[in-house]
C-alpha cells in the first residue's frame, strides 16, 4: 500500500518556551556537569543562564554569590562552549583554552601573566 504524499505548510507565530525549573545552586569551587537526555533542555538552560536566549519567556531569579546576575560580570567569570564548537587541528588544547580565557582577564595583565593564569586554570 502506498500512501499519497501531500505537501503541508507549517507556520509559527508568537511561539514561546517555558521551563519549570526548581531551585538549584552550585557552590563556589565545585565542578558541575549538566547531563540529560537529548532534547532535555540542557542547551536551553545554558542559553538562558548566559543571556544568549533572545526570544521566548524567561522568568525567575539567577544569582551569583547571592547577588542578582549581571551579564557583564557573568561573562567574565564563566565560559560557554557551543555544542558544535569546532577547534582547529593546528592548535594545542592549551592554545584553544588560552584565547577565550585571556579575553576575560584584565587588560593590564601581560601576555606572560595571562599564560601563567591559564596554565594554573
């Protein structure tokens, strides 16, 4: 039996997302991993936390050490690696980490100080 193919059009307007997230916290100095099934919302959560989500509905409080999160401060103290981030095979792991990390350091630091700081990371 062959089913006939009928092309269909799909449109969206004012589509919003909302994730009911219970309160969570990550303590200072603790390594945390975000693990879940495919399409569980891991990337969406990280997009919201890093202020990369530009559409949809975001509600709730995000605090850093008890203070409301400010994007400028959060961008300086955190890192975000895209799912499809592509790294050059011509650079080392250290070089791959150094560039984005060094952008978050004070401008007054010398290149040598930045390298030492990255290595100790």
